[in-house]
């Protein structure tokens, strides 16, 4: 699998953004899981970001890591 690279810091940053966006989308604002949702948002530094923005950022970082690994010179061929 091309996109699964657990040794890449960019891959982990993308996964964190993706998980944070998904958590913000599905975790409730009230109740027992609200504290967990606030903690995840606080730790990731994304308290005011929209969930879709975080999901798009995560997918973009994972794709960017793959593109950098393959190199930009493939477009010249």
C-alpha cells in the first residue's frame, strides 16, 4: 500500500488531523464524551477549525507525503 507509511512524520500529522476532524464531527458537545472531544481538540491545537477542514487537511498531508516520496520529476517524463 502506497499511502500507509507509519515511519513518516507527515503521515502521522495527516492521521492526527483526520482523526481530530472525524472526532469533532461525531463526538457530542455535551455528556461524558464531551470532555474527551475538548481534550483532543486542545492537544491538536485545532479548537476553532471546522471538522471538514481537518479531514481535508489530513487527507492532503497523506497525499502530499506520497507525492514527495515519488518525486515531482515524474511530470517531466
